[in-house]
């Protein structure tokens, strides 16, 4: 990684070196223009640092230089991955897929070209495909690895490079460190052996996958364990937000017997994302078109949305004041409760440490095991694999709209989650009830839970360097109370990893325990110079009608938000 304090002359020298090794004339021209203009800020932004390969692979803005996603970075990353697989002596093909972002097809072609040139067999999707289908195919083919070119729900200008290990889950340490080291040793991109497209498709090592056939196998794997517990048809408005989920999620829902009303303005894959500024269903305004379609239709039971690579799911249901978007925690606990149907011998459900502890209360009530993990589905599924001799995986979730129901895909999966959630909603409808009625039943059983987040940004140069000292200060002198709620203890997840399982290892996370009232978590964002504060509160008194309970949940959630803001101030962050 180069220093962000490099002089202009050093930046120009670094730019010229990158230009020499860049096989893409477009990104070469971008850097050449900045060099000609002696644009210090533009050069520093692209060359002062390098995108770091980690357990999430690579992700960043598309453009020129080592601090951007581009063909050179993809070629180097793929050479590093190939070296790692060869060093590990892994057999089996590498499965490669891509989403519909504007640069994804080219990055997929480069990935295949480098892998085949390295002598590795490749099975690739020749059309943009949901990430869960790529992960499913890799598991079915007993692949040595899989690569998906995707930036998931990031802004339109971004792209990414996601890697799965031979166990079908995303890579975890030490694989990420070993691959990163191999990438660093890969050399200039234009010197890495690379068979261009379409010549590479003629290689005996390279063959395409039939996406329709893979989807048919996927549906068979999903539908075999589906319980028939009574249902009525649902009318569902669906949007893939210009992503790749469209025909797949619609087909899955229609297979389940539901009628799908597509948001036609957002249905075709389009990496320009013309109707949304930020293609994330959690972002304000992202679902406006879906709400408009539902309002015009007048007979809709539910609105569902995927993010652009279809590994996340958003659900909105009719509420007392119009359409109500369920939180990731609410969808997660509903899916868990529905899936814990008594058919598993020793069931286990999992969620990330920043997701609601309400899942643990439901698991205890259903005689199921519950585990928490570090953030990321890589940890949820590696935990499930570590525990498979003790318990049968049922489902896992993260509060950021990620769910994995059943064992078919070892990652979050917005396709299967949509189908299973629709099954549950249809069952409630057949009983003359709603999804909110079922959620209210859970609140009556395990307490009213509310969750909220608050972020604190460290502005200016060196913002990232302020994060660790901030955590040190809180750990040394935690607040004694938050908005009148006593702080009863502190857990520092940076310590004691040897006493915890690997899926809950050392991580920069602090937990302020609030006794029976809940907890407050503080962690860095990982990609930005900010701390995230998560608060989960519970009130055991959960009497009342569904509408009254939903109002009470809103009140508890608002209080959780106030506690998060008070925590930031008490720790000197605001």
C-alpha cells in the first residue's frame, strides 16, 4: 500500500508504473489525463492506497489505479487466487458468475481467462446470475472455489470480487491472508498469463453452465423440505431493483402458488440503475416505485424486493398506517420461528452478534440451540459447519436483510427467503391472520424487542486511526448508565478469543451490558472512518392487541435510538 502523503512527483511515477501494467485502454487514459493535468488530489485518491483483499474479497469504486476496481485489479486478484488454490492442492473446478453491473461481464471474462491460463478448470455462467445460484452451483459441483463479480447493494459506481472456499461458504482466515499475499506477488497485470475472450471458451478446461438447469436443481433442493401447513394465495408486488433476481424470484414465488405483480420499471437487469440513486432496499426512496404499484393495484398482500445480486430480501406488509417495512431482525425471527417446525432432531439457528438477541429467546422456547457469530455470513455458515456433528442447521440471519433458510446455499439467499416468507404469510392468511399477528404472538411470548443504530464519523485526515483509541477509551472507562439504564458489565471482544469458538474470535467490538433491559454494542464500520453503535432493548410486558404491540415496538425502538445517541455522547463521540 502506498502512502496517502506521497509527493506529486511520486504519485506521477506510481501512476506511470500502473499505466505500464494496465491492460485496459480506458483506465490507462484516465490516469494519463490526471498525470497530464498534474492532478495531485485525483492521483492520491487512486494511488495513495490499494483496495485490500479480505474476507469480503474486493469491493470499491470502478476506475483507474490500485485503489479502484478495474481489469488490472481483477487480473491480479485472480492470479493470486489461482496460486492459492494450486498451493493448497485443491481439486475441482472454479465456478465463476457475475451480476448486471456495467463492468461485471468484462471482469468475469478476465477472471475466466486468468484461471484457465493457470491450468485450472472453470465452469462459468454466461449470463448475469443471482449470487445465491452461483454459491449453490459451487456446492453441487464440489468446486475448489467460486468467484462472483458483484458489488451487491453498493452504489452504482462500485463493483466487487467475492470468493467462496471449497466448503461452499465465503472465505475466512487464513485463506484471505494467503490469497492477499499471493495477489501482492502476482506482478504487473499485463504480464500475468491471460487467455482473452472468446478464445478461452474453446479450451477443454472451460465450459459454461446452463443457468436454467442450475435454477431447476436449486428449486428442487429448496422445495423438498417445504412443509405443507395450509396456505392461501398471496398477491405480491416484487422488485429486483434493476438487479438479477427478477425472473428467478418471480419464478420461485409463482412455483409457491403466489401471484406476482412485477415493478416493470425496475425489472430488467440494468447496471445503470436508472430509477434509484442507491440500489439498496434499506435506503430511503428505493422502494417508492414498488409502493406506487401496490397503491395502484389495491389488492396486494405483500411487497418484496431483492438487492441487485439477489442475496438480500426486503419485506413490507400492510400495517395500521399503510405499508410497513419490516426490519431485518423482524424478518429473521419470523423465518426462524416458521422454520423451527419440530421436524429437526437437534435444530440450531444462528445470527450475527449485532443482530437481535430475540432469536435466542425464540430458540429456547422451541427447544433449539442458538449461536452468535462475528458479522458476515461467512461466519454464520462456518459456525454451522463447525457444529454440524452436534446440531442440524435450520436457518441463520443478519439484521442487514440477509437470511439463509436451509442448507442448499451456504450464504445469504434472497430467493429462497422470499419463497419461505411467502409460505409463512400465506399460512397466516389462510387462518384469517396477518404476518403482524404472528409477530405480535412472538412478542407476547418472548418480550417486546426494539433495535436501533447510530453512527459516529471521525472526520478529517487520519480518521481511521482514531477508531482504536476511541474503543480503548470506552473499555478503560465505560459509562455507568445510559438514559437511566444501568450499565451492568462490559465485554471486550478484542480479548479472550482463545476462550471462544473461531466464529466469535477477536474483533474490535465492545458490548455494554444493560442487565435484563438489553445491550449496547460499539464496533468500527470496517470500510469507513466511523463507529457503529447498536442498541437492543426488551420489555417483558407484552400484552395487548396486534396494533398496540406494534406501537409498543415502535416506542421501544425509538428508545433504543435515544440510548444509542446518549451512548455516543457519554463516550465523547458526539
